[in-house]
C-alpha cells in the first residue's frame, strides 16, 4: 500500500483507562480536549485554518439531478438519475416526505413500502460542503409480484422468516445468518455473513422435481445479490447435501453462477463436465442494492438463463436426474448483506418432508468414541439424517471410511453424492443415517457427535434432519437480527500527499521543504446509505491545522478537498496527518484516518 495514502480507519472515540477522550467545539470553532464520558462528539463545526494553511471553501450549489426515473416492483421502488455530484439526498413519503437517505451513487432502491400506494420522491444533489441543488421530483406506486403459476414459492414477507419447515441455512462455522428484513430491508429475507471465506447457503427442504414435459422446470430467485465483487449461485444437486463448495461440482449437479467484478457481470451455467455457456445478451454491470430476477430454466433441448424476463445465456445442459436439492448461495467480502425477495419453483408438484425441530449439533474429532451418560431421548423422534461436509489435508487419492459416535451408538458415514473427489482443501459431503437410539441429548440440549478418525479433519458444518412427529407449530426464529446491521457510517477517507505543484510524490520519496498539497477524498461504498457528515478536522503531528464544516445546507455526504500546508517548520523525517470526521447525529461514531508522509532535509 502507498505509504502516503490512508493508513487505517478507526473509531474516533478512543478509550483510555475507562475515560473517553473526544473533541467538542467551542463558540469560536476551536476544538478542545475533554475527558468526560458524558460529553458527546460535536454535531456541528466552525471553519478554522492555521497560519499558512489554505483550506477549500464552498462554491456555487450543485446542479439539479437530471432524468429521474422511478421503476415499480413488489414493495419497492427503484430510482435512477444522472449527475456528477459527490453525493445525493433522497426523500420520500406519502402524505409528507418523512424518510430520507444519503448516498453517493445515482441509483437506489427503496424497500419496505406498501403495494398500490403512491409515494412522492425528491432527489437533491449534495456537494462537498452540504449545499443542495433544487430537487428532481417524481412519484411511484409499488405493485405486488406479477401473477405466475409457480408450484412452490416463498416471498419471505412473514415476520419470522425463513419458515423452518421450508428452509435451512448452512455455512462454515457460525459465520452466517438468515433473518427477516426490518425497516428499510422491508419484508425480505436478509442473508448476512461476517466471514469472507464462508458463503451463506439457503437449502430448500422441498425437493426440485422435474416435469415430464419439454419444459422440465425453472428455478427462480429474486435478490439484490451479488454486490460488488460478489457471487450468486443457484445449485440443483441430486443428493442429500446442505451446501456445495469448491470445484469441480458433484456429479450431475447444475449451477447458475453470476459473478460481478471490475464493473462487469458474468453469467455461466456450470456442470462438472464443463459444458460451455453461450452468451445471448451481455448483462450490464449490476448496481449494489438493486434487486433482479434470475431464472435457471431447464428444458429437454438445454438450459437457459433468464435475467429480468430476458434470455441472456443458453447451454446444452440437460439434467440426468429427476429430483434434486435446491441451494441458493451468496459470496462476497466480509460483512456482506444480501436480501432475497422471492424463491420459486416452476416444476412438478412436490412437498417438503414433515418437519421436526432438531437440536444444535456439536462435532468433535477423535480416534475413539466418547462415553455417553445422562442423556434424554428427543420426544416424537423416530430417526434422523446427519449431513456434514469434511475439510481435510489428507493427500490420499481415495476417501477413507468414516464413522461417527452419537450417544454411544456408532454409525457409518457414507458419501452424500457419487463421484465427489476426495481432495485436500475441498469440502467432502457425507451423510449418516441415525437410529432413534442415537438421537439423545444431554443437559446442553445439543446432540454431541464424535467423528472417529486419526486424520486432520474438520466438519465445516453439520445439518440434522429428523423424522417423526411434532405436535406444535414451528417456533419463531431466535436469530432475528443480521450479523451486520444497517447502522449508518460516515464516508471513508483516502488521502494523498502531493508536492507544491500538485504532482504525486513518488512512493517512498519525501516532500520538499516549503509547501505541499494534501488531497483528501471522502467517498461511500456503492449501494450503502451513509450517515450525515457535519465536517472534519485535519491535524498534523497532533497539531490542529484546519477544520472544515460540511453541512451548510444539510448533512454532508462525501467530496474532494485540497489543502496547502506549510512544511518549512517541520523536521526532516516521518510525519502523520490525521483526518477526524464527525456526524450530524450524536449517535454517529466519529472516525479517524491516518496518512503518513516524509519531509526531506
């Protein structure tokens, strides 16, 4: 990383021995140090410039956004416009404009709306100092899902989605969660993850069964995944699996893979044999946070990929099975969120097996079975199936035989799918059929499973399906909050040190004594709403040199700023610039960015 650029972003409220040190603003605009846990961070700033420092100042207000269009969808509106402002404020409502959002891209999706109700929309361009343009105005009316003859569908609009009788979530470790959308997530299913290496996978308990017709069936998903540098996968796998990871795919599996990156979107129909995909129409770059409908259509003459109603790719793939497990997976950076509005099958009629609540499964690895005592049987249970994926470092070309010990009962493990290679670093799916004697739990309420092997093996996940009867209704989803929330954050800072003429200093080189230019860019992630920016301070070696307010016409969002700094009095060697940003709300955490630089002799 360039040493002159941002070194880190951290919370601007720092805790020292239980005392919070913050900056507050006096009437003259001078921040002073306070050491009290009761003093909140400032929510407004006054301009300041030290002697010899030139700071940027506001110019004319930005131009009005152009060409605002509003597209209606189920419980949502999608807005697009043209403009080159660093940020935008979107306001909407019915009787009054009582909701708002600050963003940096000229596109956004408003969710959680009422169908068949008209909403008024206003969009303002916002410059680097919070000045606003005249609004672009429009209106829109969300509509329900278009009528479609699906044999199975879920719109995930219930308050405790996902329905456990229909869906199971699988991921590596405790890295993912499936929860009902709240507020701006608006009656959708939210898949959240805090591990970059673990993709959340939603498994349908209802099998996907092909029709005896030319149109064998279609697998439909409406979602805002994948985001930037993300991946969406729709898998149909003929076997008892909960997730599929790595390549190659299991024998006879069919996958629709959608990948985004470098401003492009690629679409493939993937099978183990590597059958090529023919692109019919290029899919445009997908804007983060905007929902689209993807369909994997299987026919006797091959497969088709349908994007928002248009065929975009074809493949000669024809499945060699009649029934498969349907999986929906999303992958992307750590901290990702993806919202799913619809999953549907247009295929032969099928039903999910009877649902029986299953305990959490704890898996240990040992060469010997563990002892079992003081265990209680699960009421109403007659048997079960344990699904796991094993990650290993074994160089052997063939998979060894495995067994598990559960409640003192030893049960063999078998491959969940034929033809899956036993390869180091690739998850290997296995299944065990558990008799009722093995389905007993201890005081923790968990089912303790011992994988008996001397190899270095890790069970990346464990999924238990039970048979029997359960007299009551399914319990509400206890994990009703995503792993990463909708907390608004301030824009992210990127700073560069330039020489007196405004040219970038070569990497590792020092700026000359006299003058230098500090170029600061505050920007937001695409598709992410930001907190309002009150302004920021600039400090050099802990000496305050500038304060720039950015909320002259309302909360600021982002922008570009250039400062001229005097280096004549600085010692030769390394120095540090700190940019400390403050929100317009007391609930917004201040953040700091640090940019190192060198001064020559």
